């Protein structure tokens, strides 16, 4: 399969679209011009891109939960509760696991069972099964913008149905929804399928409807060095821009060290803008999202609120455009809507208190420069491997271990690079694998890890990685041998 970062032609897209819309009967409900007219009828306060750009301009951080249940009526109740009681600025619609694997018949059965048993038998809303008209009830019942959040390698039909239904933001990407989620799906296929999604969003843009696109920032969510997620975000932003997307939100998953996390968010937008400009994409608006801690949480709810508050602090001090909020039930599983709203209100309090505060120091500037250098090493190598084509370069970079996501289940991922925390809790790299860093950067990471090893009177080893993975759930940041 040949892959190129080239805008899909009108003829090719029309041909592909016929096939995509036939994947499930609700595809017949999608009529582009009618969908465009529906979007244009929405009030501005329901448009994701507008809300994000307003927040960016004012320096305000918006709050958004994760949530989704299978029955439309129950999903609407959940959305309204999180909007009213949780004070959410933006709402999600999390998609169920069957839809993520394009198993629509099983999703259909899950909806029927959920209705029969009066309890959720799916872990999200199967928008494809509900179709355009039914899914519009979600948009019409809420006062704020709603985004599709999922984890789908092939999201083409989901994008068609959900965008036609009036959702104004769509999450995911060909790398970020492959490596952390798939085992055997080729990178070429997911990038190609997501080029379709981006071209669809670009088509809406050409009709005067701005669709926000958000690459999935946290990747595997545990100890992912900022440069890895930044490189993926930059690549997916470039792929989206080529297809005509004009509103992109790049994301980062909180790692735990305050200075590193603030530095990561601040450099993320800067680097995305830098590479978009260098590639000649004009008029692309970039915003940022911080995902609160994606690893293990303490079971104790009071301690879980501490983790949420730290993530909220990072969002507030970094001036992230929005923050994806966790709940105090993370250790137990899917949260109740009441717990979800509590996490939102906790975050709201912190970001409001930090809205007028600034955060600058020399250590922050040093960390920002390290992240810039690391990310540029990765992205430049991707361009080199692709002979100037970033889509081809991304595929080759994953195979070569240049883009190496820790703990990823995908067989295409090298899984040679190993992260571990330094003595201050920042995520560094214990085993470089094939990362194309300069010798200066390699020495920096080695010294940071050795400094921790000396402080703990042990050798730098894989045991550090294990200890760090479980540390926050046990009440600390750095996985010390003895607490």
C-alpha cells in the first residue's frame, strides 16, 4: 500500500465515500449539503472551534469530561447533568468499543440489551447505529459544543454520521489511534483511513463549516515522554492540514512533574505552529488540550482528588486551551455521573483560581528547550525517512523505532525505548532504543537517570520503570524503593 501526504482528489473521495456510506444502513441518512445547512443553523455557542478560539484569545482554560452511555435518552440525561451540575464548558460523546472495531451489528445488540435490562451494556454511545437524526437529539438537548471521542482505527463511517448529526469536533488520528489501540492493523491503512476523515472535515471547511480536529495526545497514557507525543501531534496536524483542516487541537497527557508538564503544553502549540508554517499551511488555528493523569489512580477518593487537582494546576499554569478531566472513581472503573461532575467542579475551582496567575522560571525555560530539541530530532528524522513526505516518513519511523511509544500493543511499534522518572519526577529515557537524539541529549538523559539511581542507592534498571508505573496509585510520583 503506497502512502503519501497528498490531498485526496475530488474523484477519489467521491468513490471512497460511496463504499463507506454503505457499511451500515444509517450511512444512507448522510446528505452533505443538508448536513452543512444544519451546522450553519447551530448557534455559535455550540460550535467547538469558536469556543476554543475564544478561550485561546482570552487565556481561559475550558473544562471537558469523558462520558458516554448506549441509549440516547440516558446519554442526553448524562450530558445535561455534566453541563449543568458539572459546569462543563465542552461535552464529549464517548463511543462504544464495538463501534471502534466497526462491529455495528454487535453494537446494535448492545443497545437492545441496554434497553431491555435498563442498564448500560455498552461503554459508550454507538452513534453509527443511532444514525443522523437520532444523534442530533444530543446536539439539540445541550447548550455547549459536543465532541466525538473514541479510539477507532477506521473511523470513516463514524465521522460521516457524527459530523452529519451536528457534532462539531472529532478526535483521533492515524498514528494516535493505531499504536495505542491496535495489534495488527498496518500503519499505512490507519493513516490512509484518517486521511479520509481529515478530507471530510476539510470538505466541511470548504462549505463554510469549521470542524475541530483533535489528535489523541496521551497515546498509551503512562510515562510517555513529551517529545514522543509532541512528534505524533505535529505529524497528525500536518496530515490534517494537507486535507484542508483549519482548526486543530494538539494534546498532551500529564506526566506528573509540574515544570515538565507546563513546559510540554507551552512548547506543543509552538512546535505545531512552527511545522505547519514551515510546510506552507496558512490559516490553520492551533489550540492545546491537557489530559489529566491517564495512569493508575489511588482508590481513595480524597487522594484521587489530589491527582485531579495537580492536573488542573498544570492546565491553569500552562494556559492550556482546554483540559480533559478525570473523576475520583478512576481506580474503580466507569464513574457515576455524580463523580464525573465532582471531578469537573474540582478542576473548575483550580483553573479559575489560576486564571490570573503566571508561571515563569529558569528551570521551565530549560525544560522547554529540551523538549523543543528532542521533538525536532524526531520530526526531522521522519521527514528524512519519508524523503520529504511526512506520511511515508511516519510509517517508516515507526518501523525503525524513531517514533517509539512506550507500552504500545501494536506489533509495528518497536517497543525498544523505555522511560523512567528522574530524581525530580520528570519523565526521562532509560533506554534510548533507536531514538535519533544528539549525543548531548543522550548524555542529558543518562545523567538524569543516574542522578536518581545514586540518590536511591541502586542501579538504573527496568525495576525503576515498574516502580514508576504504580507510584501515583500508591500515593507518590517517583517510584522509590522505600516510601
